[in-house]
């Protein structure tokens, strides 16, 4: 499967979820069996990650790797950049907090709906 998702995009999603849950870098890093400085660099797109590390981080955040990818794709597809070129963190954090509050069943529905919207958007261009 080809993806345009860069480590920076996944990192933004990881950070938004962590902040929405009011968890510290140290808490998530400990739960993911890594250290806070590694997680800090991953969140900022300065360091890559292995599939295993991403799985541990996702589990520590209470989401799946697929959910991280869907949210990262949403950030890319929506062009969620502010005029200064930075991710609109307030909007992403608010959306992430709402997503995190959903039941697993409703998260799955939200993922499917977002994927549908992205496909529709791509075909209408």
C-alpha cells in the first residue's frame, strides 16, 4: 500500500491525541517502552519510527495504528495548514478530543466516513 503520510503528519496526530488526553510525554513514552526525548522528536517529525514503535505508541494512546493513519490522512487531505504554514493545533486538538471520546464502534464509523469523504474529494478534482 502506497501512502503519502510522512512521519511529521503521524507525529502531529500523536501529539494532538496525547494533548487531548492531557497525558505527558513521559507517561506515553513509558507506556510505549520508549523515552520522552524519542517521542518528542517523533511528534515533531524529526525522527522516524519503526512499525513496532508506532504500534506501541498507538496502544499507549488507546488507538490503533490505522486510526493514526486515518487522522494523518485527514490532516493531509483537508490541507489543515494555517496561513503561517503551521498545523492548526486548536482545530486538530478539538477534533482529536472528540474522536477520542467516541466508542470503538463509533470511531470505526467515523474512520469509514472520513475515508469516504477523502475518496469523494479526490475524484471531484
